[in-house]
């Protein structure tokens, strides 16, 4: 069946498909760039406007659900242990650019729908909107392969429920609020008291049993050997015990709510103050497994600084040494993937992570797609970009509070002092990137509609910039996948 376009509508050619005798395509109205689903044939379950033996359907949640029921590859699925990458999209329109990049590296499994609870709160979007936006984007691009949807940084069962109901398949539990960051340096007597007060019932354990399992035992992971003295064990248990109990409780809630639906789980302890030692990583893995938790990836707090929107800050030799040990633990106790959170633009460590993980790695990116949207604005609408930059400068100090960033406003040039030609290169400057990155919520509250309209008008520019940018992210992980 040939899709017949309607007057005034442009077909996104990669989306056009016939399935079980029905034609489907995504189209754009030339007058205002509004997108619609075009259905030719049996349109039962869709709602829209009939015209010339076709149905023109708005991109509503109900139409999205009906299309997913008709075209099963538009449903997210678990991706298992495949090398994978997650793409956050704060505007809901970046997926076509993500697809262009991922298509170049078929060994990397994509998570096209990925947003944290915090990001949804700041953008005013729901889990269902995030998933639907990604689905329309990959349908537009003709994507047919498996893809995932990540409910990122879940802290409570209420957080998880909205993502479960929306159809997500990957759940990232963040128990960071239950990590005791003082444990590594607290006096020994304080640690012992805290150890005795751990939630032993929730851990299904006793202090004596834990000591017996770990103390003066040898644990081998690849070329590395680990051991726990009583004080080392108690510090690890105090630091992560409550987080482990919380993770197990939330995991079992998710499993019960999912029923027969398969899922991937990620455990994230990256947003904490102190690095996760390889011994602590081993302790977390052994305890989660004992409590019946099954996971495909784990995000330790690595050494060095993983700040938002910029490259890794730290000693690469120290990172390599620690990452090799973490990778050995992940292979021995899983296997499972190591997850690089705040992974956007950490170009200096990608090759290290790819090499030592042997492909058992997940790269998680978020705000870097938003920064490429602003680069697009800087290229095609310099006056508008200047407004956004000035606005972000004014809101940076208030918005930076919940992020790990170190940008200084003194290093950000005043937008009126720069020529139009200089503006796109600002997106390569450390301080500017972080100022723009963390103020996205306030910016979208004020400038969302004109920014989205601009990106719709210049969709080809935005897609090209995203494609170029993410090739740098994905290429180091493509070897050996």
C-alpha cells in the first residue's frame, strides 16, 4: 500500500510503513509544522479527522497507545547485558537526532526515553509524555530495532508507579538519601554503634551472621583479591546498609507491580559524597543478591568528579585503576554492566570504560541534548540565544544547589559583548555549559514555546548537531560490541 499524502502535508518518508494491510506514516502540516499520524486503512481505535479514505490523527496519548498496540516494535523492551546508552531529552524532540547517531553503531542498544523524577518536575512533563515523545520520534525516523525506556533515579514506590503505568522497562533505583557518607571517616566507636543500629530485620540478617560471612574471608574477582577486616566491613555496612535495604524493598515493589512484564534494573549510588571503593561495591553486590535483587547494571560513585555537562575531572590513572577493579567485581558477581551516570561529555574516560568493561557498560546522558538545542539557537537565532544566556546567568546561583557543578559566573562572558559568530563556540566553554545546563528548568518555564518552535523550524540543524555530538559519545563504545 502506498501512503498517499494529503494536500499541505509533508510525509516523513522513513516512517511510512504498511503493516497487516494498514498504512501508517508521520506527517507534518506545512503551515505550522504540527505533526500528525496518518492512517490509511482500518483505523479502529484511533481518533482524528477523516479525509480522502485516510485518518489524520493528533499525537495524543490514546493514539500513541493504539499505534504501539498495532506496531509492536514501538514498545520499549528490556535490553539486558548489551552495551547500551541512554539519551535524556528535556524538550521531547531530540529522538530523531539520537536515532541518526545510534544507527551508525548497531552494536549499541539505545534507551530513547529516559528522564529522572527531578527532571520531570522541572520540565513539567510526565513519564507518559516522555515515553510518547520518544516513541513518536523513533517512529518518525523509521526505527525498528529494540529500544528501552528508563525510569531514572527512582527514590520511592510512588515515583516508580507512574513509570510502571506508562510502560517503562528499565528502572533505576537511587537510594542515595540512605547512604551514610560519614562512615568512611567516622570514629570507630561511632561506626560500631551505627552498625548495631542498622535495620537488621529489613536486611534479613544479624550482625553476627554478617561478620561470619565476610570477616577474614577471601573474595577473588579476576586478577584481584578482596578481603574484609571487621572494621572495614562495619564501615561498608554502615555506609550502604540502609541503602541496600531500601533498594531491595523498592525492587520487590516494582517486580510485584510489573507482574509478568520483564524488566531491567539499575542500582545507582553515584550521587553521593564519597567514592565507592571496589570492596564496598563487592559488599553491595553480595548483599543485594542475598536479598533476591536481580539487576543488569550498577552505578558506583567513581573516583574523580562527574560534573554536569563537562568532561571528567580527576586523575585518569586513578580512575583506570579503580575502574578495572570495579569491572572485575561486576564480571565476577554478575555479570552486570557498570553504568556511567552524569556520563554526558566525559570523553576522556570513554575508551578506558569501554576497554576494561569489555562491553559490559551503560552510558547515561541527559542535559547534553538540551545544550545542543541551545547551540542550534546560537547558530540560527543569535538574539534569542543571548536572551536565554542572560536569563541563565541570572538564575544560576539558585538553580545550581541540587547539582554537582563548579562553574563560576565570573568566567561567563556577558552575551552583549560577543559577536553573533562567537556565540555557538560558547557551548564548548566549561563555565557556560554548566550555567546553561543547570538552569534548564527556569529557562523552559519562560522560553519553552519559542525554543521548541525554533527547533521545529530548524529541525535539520538540530538533528545534525545531535548526530555529530553523539558520535563522539558512542564511537569509543562501539568496538567489540
